[in-house]
């Protein structure tokens, strides 16, 4: 249940922290979740969550818009078909403001297993206001030019000659008296790419007459290319012959750049919006990170890049997504140990975004310049990926073929891509953990059924013997022995389950006292001797001559080592050897239980102490059990203030479990 809660928390976090307008309705069309980017649009609706979406929308929008929206919601919920609405313009009921939106809806599976509908919307109102304001400014500016003008000119379009100008320096940098400003001179200022079109437009304007507005580039006196907007009027005589052209011109470079920036910003936001929608539905980590990386490379103008995730067990960065690298580079950097001092490992440890504008000039990057030259990059931007708790998850790297300086906007956008990657990784890992928990639960139920069913047949046979041969003392004694042994086995299974339940519910009481390790080991030997002899194993203890004492619950400490020795007996062929050794290590006591058994696969070692986990799932070889023993050992040792670790060189190489506990200060033999 805890893993399910984590997965749901990650899902809710991903929705609630979306910078876009996102809200979720459940299968009953109730509003269940609203992103931060959407809250301000619902600010006048109280209460908001767990309310029918129709009621919510009617607080904001008029009919028939609300009914149309609800129809699309129901259709998507029933059919699974997404719906993208045409641009919506409506007057809000609560504020009276007219607003503009792009929005779409998709069906998705909610954490409770039922379907819901996600609505993602993009508020275009501000953009429309900006566009309207720009048009008004443009109109006022033209009126101002007609009245006074920043740069006003007059010329004879047929005869040519000198152009009469006023205020030209405000736009071009040239003063009116500096040179003879002819039409030919003016054409020499126009950008070569724009000149043919302007010449053609000039001829068309002469023929048609009237007014005309053109936008093109000219060379400023300082050598820079600027954008200008020129508005002109052709005056004609009664015969229709052009006699004069008058006009005004303004430098619109900043306005053009602002418009380009606005369009670029809109493109970026739409790209992020589309990416977030895809990531919401992603189930394959590698494919989703490939998608995210490609978008990140395009967004910042990079040429190639990579996503590396930290493998905590291997303490290595593993490349899980990449674009544009040659194979030798991939082979070299596919796995990077964090303790080898690599550049990416240092970036990950620092935890802050790092831009190297030119690897040839960066002294810290000197050891990696040859590899950078082979890979073909001169600049890189590394963005660490950190979890919500600050833990390192990986790193997103974009690389450039030439020296490069990243803008503040690029840095912020890559930070956003990194957060997207973090949310994706956490969500998919939680989902994988949930599936793994479900699998282990199913395996546990199957194992429990197997273990409980095992004693039933001997018990049933023994009861039948007692029924048929009640007077045969030998048969009755054998039946009693079988029943006693099987009932004891069932009792052990139930006891282990109860112990784990008490620990999980914090109901296990410890009676802590100073305990001599040797006395505990005598209890262990006495308890395990029958099983050891039955399995024809040998059990040896190696204890120091001087007493070693720990502060612990003697019963629970004995239980720990009984479980470890019993586990060694179960997972070892007959005639194996078990060795228990206690030693003083500084202020701690190490007690190692080693065996010559079946060993532990390397990939299973990190999960050896997980509940309901067994390395060998084959009942024909396994000695039984529910996969509780080692989990119980770990929890008991931790409750006693110690730690336990597992070691094995692989299958068939035996195993060793080391319990470390704090020694009692002043014990004999202490340094």
C-alpha cells in the first residue's frame, strides 16, 4: 500500500506542479485535481475539488459552451478518443472578461484503476491583448508620422534627384546634410536579399498609386542591419502622372525581435506542452527519455546530447538515452563510475547547472579534451537531475560543435526539462516498484499455499494411521512424531508471520541488557543442533577467549543467529559446513555466519533482505520457507542498533552474513 501511495503521490505531484493549465476529472466527471498553472482560472469557484465539473464550468462560462464541453468530456471518457478544440473565445460569467483558449482533452488511467479525463489548456488571452496593443501602437505611430514623423521623406519618383528628408538620423544614423541622398543611394542601403522585392514593389506602387507600407532591412551607419517600416503615398497630377512620393519610416528592429521572441516563446511553450502530454502517458523509460532529450537538444540549439541515470548499487552513471554520438564515444562513456573522478560525476556531485563555453579554454576540462575532439564537440551544458528530496538521480547533457554561450532562457528551459525527466523517472520507478510488490505478493501467496499444504498430507496420513491402527504402539508413536514435526513446522511459519506483523506495527517489545556473545552462541548451537545433524552439516563456532558483550535483547539476538544458521542449513547440500565467528572491530562487534552452500547470484544481493524474497524459486530444490527469515533478521538487528550485510562470490561459492553491533564500553578486550 505504501508503494501505491508513493506512486499516487508522484502522479499528483506531476499534475499539481505543471506550469500549464491542467485539471483531472474522474469517471464520475468530478474535478479531482488542478495544476498550479490552472488554479488562477478557478479562483472564484468554491468549493473546487470533488465537485461536478459541469457545476464548476457553469460558475465560469455561459451556455451553450458548457454543454458542448461536457459532451466532449463524456465522449472522450467513454470512447478513449482525444479531442482538440478549435480556438475558444468566450466571455466569463464570473468576471465579465473575454478570454481566448486552446484546449484539448484525453482519457487517462487514474491511480484508483478507473478512467478519467485530463484537460490541458493554454490561455491565449494575454497574447491577444499584446497583439491588440501592438496594432493600436502601430496605428498611433502612423498617425504621429503623418503629423510630425520620425523620418519623413519626399522625392520625385520619375525624375529622381535628391531626396528631401527630415529626421533621417533617428533611423539610419546619417544626417541630412552629410551627402547627396538620392534614390540610388537609398537603394544601396537596402539589404541585398530584400532589394529585388523592394524594386518590384516600388514599380507596382508607381503604377497603382495610393498608399503603401513595406518592411525590409537597411544598413545603419554603424554597419548593423536594422528592420524598418516605410509607409508612402504616391501623389498624381490630374492626368494621372506620378509627381511626388511622400512617406515616413520608423526603425522596428526591437518590435520585430519582440515578435520573433513571442513566436519563439509560443513555439517553446507548445513544444513543452506537447512533451508533457506525451510524458504523462509514457510507460517506457528509455523511449520517453529519448523523446525528452530530442526536445531538449532542439530547444537550446545543441547538436547532440545524452541522459545518464545514477545506478546507486553500482555507483555509476549509465547512459540511457543519447543523440548524435559516435560508437567509440558511446562504448567509452556508456557506464561511468562516480568514484573515478569523471567530469560528469563532478557535475553531479556539485548539483548545479554547469556551462563550459569552450572545452579548449576550460582548465578543469583539460584531461577530457582529446575525447571531446574525437566526439566532435567544443561546448557542453550539464544539468543535474535531482529528486524532490535533493538526492542525485542523473544528469542531462547537451553538447555543441562550436564554442557556445547559453542564454538565460536556455538555462531555465533545460532546468525545466531536467525536472520533467526527474518526475518521469520517479513515476515510472514507483510504478515498477508497485508491479514488483504485486509480483512478490503473488509469489508469497503461492509459496504460503505450498508451505501450508505440505504438512497437511502427513497430518492426514497420520490421522488415518491412528484411526486404523489405534492398537499398534509403534505405528501410533510414528504417527505422533510426524504430526508433532508438521505442527511445529506450521507453528514456525505462523510465528514468523506474527513477528513481522508485530515489527511492522511497532508492537515488538525489546528487553535490552548487557549480553555476553558467547552465551547467545550457546543458545544458537543448542537450538540448531538437531537440524544441523539431520542435514549432516557441521557447525563450528570461533569465539575470542576474552568475553565480548553487547547491549541487546538476548532472546531476539539469539533469534537472529538461529535464523541465519537455519537459512544456511536450508540452502546447502547435505554435508556442508557452517562457521560462526565473533570478533572485536574497534568499538563494534562483528559476528559472521559463513557457509559452503549454494551462494547468492550477484544481481540478487541488493534484494536479499527484502520481505517475501527467495533467490531460488524452484520448490524442488528449495528447503521451503516464506522468504521472511532474512527480512526478519535485518529488522531485528536494526532494532538492536546494529546492521547486517550479505556477501557472496556467486552461485556455488557459499555466502556470508555479517552482523555488526556496538560493543558495551569497558568490555574485556576493548582497546
